[in-house]
C-alpha cells in the first residue's frame, strides 16, 4: 500500500512521465494461422521507432486494453515509458499466438521468428517513415540478431543490445552480414556480465560490415545480491533514465527519415486504438516508485 501511495503521488508530481499519448494494441498476421501481438506507444513528436524484445520464455501477456499481465520487471518493458519520453515511438513485442504456452526451444533462432519480426516491421512502417531500430536483452538480444542477420530486405535500420553483447550462437558465423549500426551497452560494474570489455570489442569487431559498431560502458555501483535478476544493478535499477538518454544520444545522429515501399493495409490486422491517460499502469507504477 505504501509503495502504491508513493507511486500515485509521484504520478501527480511528474506529469511528463506516462503523459497522454496514443496507444495501439495490434495482432499482426505473421505466418499461416499465427498472429503477433504488439503494443505501440507514440509520443506527440517521434524521432524514430524502437522495437523492444524482452528476454525469457514467458509471454508478456499484453492485453487489448494496453495492460501487461507479466513482464513489468523486465528492463526494457519497465523502461518503455522513458523511451517514449525521450522521443521514441515504442513497440513492445509479445510472443506470437502459437508460443503463448510451452517451451520456446530454439524459436528465437528460427526462420519462423524472423518471419514474425518481419511482419511487425512491415506493419510499423506502413504507418510511419521513421527510422526503425531493434533493441533486445537476454534472449531478446538473440531475436535482434536473428532479424539483423536474416532480414537483408525489410530489416531494421539499426540494432541495440542494451544489457551487453549477446551470445551469437548459430549467428556467430554470420555476424559479418549485419549491415546496420550496432550499439552494445553494458554496466561497467555488472557482476552478472558474461563478457568484459575485450570480449565485447571482439564481438563488435566481427560486425565488420556495420557502418558503425560501438560499445558504451555505464558506470554504477556493484551489488552481489540477486545480481542476475532484471531489477537490481544488472537491470540498471534507478539508472533507467540516464541509461536511455545515453542510448538516445548515440542513436540520434543516424536518424534520417527514409522512404519505404508502402504495402497495402492488411485487412486481417486487429487493432485497438485509444488515447491513453497514461502509459499502462503496471509500468508507470514500477518506474515512478524508483524516481
């Protein structure tokens, strides 16, 4: 109750965060009989679209009213309102309709997943010519790699790994196929990090055809407690705004409007559009309690 009261007081005190904006929940057909649900939040003046992939094997549970049943503790999901406040149109990607139950297996590395991401990108580009970047943490970073390597046509304009370089896995031999800017952000004091600066530099060096590949090391306190969970120092807890500002500053020089071939609107896409009084409450409450 005390945490909720603090969150509500902060909501009144910080009007910019979770302010009115358009929210769209869309079920995008991606493969035969399969839809991909996404939540899209758009600020008044957007600089670019950032598509967010949370890690883990559990669906986020995005509802038609814009609420999220699970996933609030996820670094990217809980930080989505801050991306919007930084001027980004944000799309949060749930698991597809055929992966809502059971283990994911190698789905993140699959051609099916690449097709799902391609459908999301195409949907987002139908309504905007904004540059489009992908960002992923944990196994969501594998999703980003899958798209960057596998979608040579209709892929992203840039990629971000906000919580360290991913394990390249089956894409290790194909990193030279990434042809868009790439950024790796890591905590200098993160005891959970599997890759140090040298290993991250080695990962980036393999992106030899990327126009620019770089890393940012964000300084912060180290903590041995629950160090690999999404909410402690490993998840930039309490540092989300500075972390996003650093990412935005690196991305912005690349943000030049592009023209895309516009597909005809897909008649089978189910959309719910509404002007939200605030960002989905579960995300706002978590963020505001940390301010």
